[in-house]
C-alpha cells in the first residue's frame, strides 16, 4: 500500500470512528459529513490565514476558526450557529457550502471534541489533495451505502464513471458539465483525466483546469454543498472564488451556455413533480410537465426531459454520455419523438446496457447512451449505426459481495475504440444496428437484446441464492414502478373525465 493510500486510510478511519459516536445522537452519515464539511472549510481557511508564506484571509475575522477553539459549552453552540448563519450569506463557493447550514450536533461536549481532537490536530492544507480528497470521497461513498440517508440516489459507481470518462477522453480544451451532478463524481474523474500531462500545460491551461473546466448543477442544497467541498478538496476551484456548482433545477430553462462534454446520471424516478400539503394535511403530488421552446416534446417524465435538456446544452460537435433507465428506451409518445430526434439530428453511436445490482437505488435497470451533436443536415440522419454492448445478460453483480469493478468494463472500453470508432469489430456482446433497423422497430424501441439468458437453460449453474434474490427484488421493484406509473395515469385520466 502506498504512503498516500495509508495516510488516506488513517484519515478515513479517524473521521469514521467519530461518526459512530454521533450516530447515537441521531446524526446520520450524510449529516455528519455535512458538519465535517463546515468545520474542515473553517480550519483550512484558518491555516491559510496563519501560514508563514503569503498568508491569505478568505473569511472575515468574526467567522474565524479561533473563535470556535476559544468557546466552551453553550457558548460554543451559539458561536458555531452564528458562524454558519453568517457564512450562508457570503457569495461564491463559501455561500454554496454554507447555504442553509445548520448545526446538527446538539451536545456541546461532542462538538468540542470534534473540533479540538479531530479537525484541529490535522494540518489539512498541508495534506496532499489526493489524500484529503480520497478520504472525503470515501466518507461520501459510506454515506451512499447508509440505507437511512437516501444518499445512494446521488452516487454513481466510480468504476462506471471511470470507464465512461476513459472513452469520452476529455481534454483541457473541453468544457465539461453535469446538469445533475450529485456529489460531483463525473466532474472529478473528468478533471483527473484531463489533468494527465499537466506538467506540460501552459499557466493559462492549468488555471482553466482548476477554475473553468467543469460546471455542475444540483437541485438539493445539501448535495450541492458536498459536491462543492469534494471539488475543493481535490484542488478544483478556489476557496475565495466563484462556485463551480450552481444550486438550481436544471430543467427549468435553457441556461444559454453550451459545453463540449456532458456527463450525467440524472436522478432515478420518472416524474418531475411538486409536492404540496393540502389544508387537511395530506400530501398531493402535482406532476409537472416541463414546457420549453427548445424541447421537441412536452412530458413530466424527468429522464426524458433531462435527455432533451442535454441535447440543448451540448455544443456542436460536442459529446455526451448519459446514464438512463430502460423506460427511456421504449416509452411511447414523447419518448418516441425524442428517440427519433436523437437518431436523426445527433449521432447516437453507442449504448452500454448496464447490469443490475450496481446502484444503491433498487429496481434500477439502466443504460449509458453516448451521442454527439452535429450540424443540422435535413433529409439525412446523422446516426448511421448504433453499437450496443450488452453487459447485462448473464452478468451478476451485488454492491457488497461482487461489486462492479473497472476491470469488468475493460472489454467494453477496448471494443469502443475511443478516437477510432470506425475500426470497431463485432463480438458476442458487441453488435451494431443500422438506422433503418432501429427506426423500423415499433416506436423506434432501443430496448435491444440478442444474447440468450443462460440461467433459463442451465439450471445447474444458477447464480448464488443471494444474487438470485437480489435480482428478483430488482425485477419486482422495476415492475411495480411501471404499474404505479400506469395506475397514476389512469387515475388522472379518470379525474379529467369526471371534471
């Protein structure tokens, strides 16, 4: 194990041990990580202000780390809350990190121990970005696996992100966006990939890589906070600069800006909806159809709207890779309109069919669509053939016993032939389908399979019982979601006919 890995492990163990202490007080993993985020930022700002060489003050004196060190008992709780409230009103990355921040640690003695024993004794600014960044990200992944937190929906398996970035091959000349960035996984890996060979870059290129290479949009305040800190700890952006993460709903409007690379795993769940509390206290969900001039179809299906949004924000000759559930491949109506638009006006050149059991959200059957934006050429579709890689049939993964690893995606990355797509060769799991073949299918259905499911024929070689049980749960959950969508649509139809 390298020194970096050892130091990172020591930090994670130290930070994680304290999480168990706070769990008894009802503080979950993600809430704990949020509190760490606030305190780490304050301590790093203090280190920067007190260093011997070129000290720099990025926070007003009234919000300094020293004030927390000097306070005791109830005064500490008051001081901490005052600092959180004050920093929430600051501009830039500070405002993003502290937006709507609250103190969740109600025991002043435990807060004092967290500040004095855990945070203050480490020199965080002196620690390499890979060490503190890796330690922080491991906490985020632990938070994602904490069932009670619901944070798993924001977490894409790192192995999958790495494989996607390895075939997209972003460079410092690109601009990368994730319109549903979660804790920033795609943005981090894209930046790490583009930073290869940074020693030969010009100062202007290095500045761009740090301050202007990635942009993330995130709807949830708490998640945006974690993303902003995650990027900062990995050396992206500056503590006193603009935030690389914008807190807003991507789907509301065209941002006007265009990016050369879009990488995203939009949140699962079919509907864009508003939840309202009625006078009787009951919750009412109002499905919200997104109407935009730049959209070719009006729908309340969140994933379909994200596909349309990405089609808009992708620059001409830009490339996109988007993780999407199966329903995007076969849903009629708006789904068909969007798929035909994608096949005609974009080059939808690749689809990776993902195995089950790799996401924290249950019942998810997903795919990665890879497409490039082209200059319009009426009468001639840009997609000549779409290559499909089936990593689902006869593949069995679980989050703990058999997690997806980067090596499991190596055959896909090799077959993809990044930068040499014209040299692709058909294999057992890798097959091309022409534009005419796809558009001749009912509703331009992209839900394509050709491999035989061996478990249906070879009963002696079935997966282990735990894998089978998990796959049954996945299938049933997915089926229930489809039934729920049908039932909801029928209820709405009935309600409209009664009116």
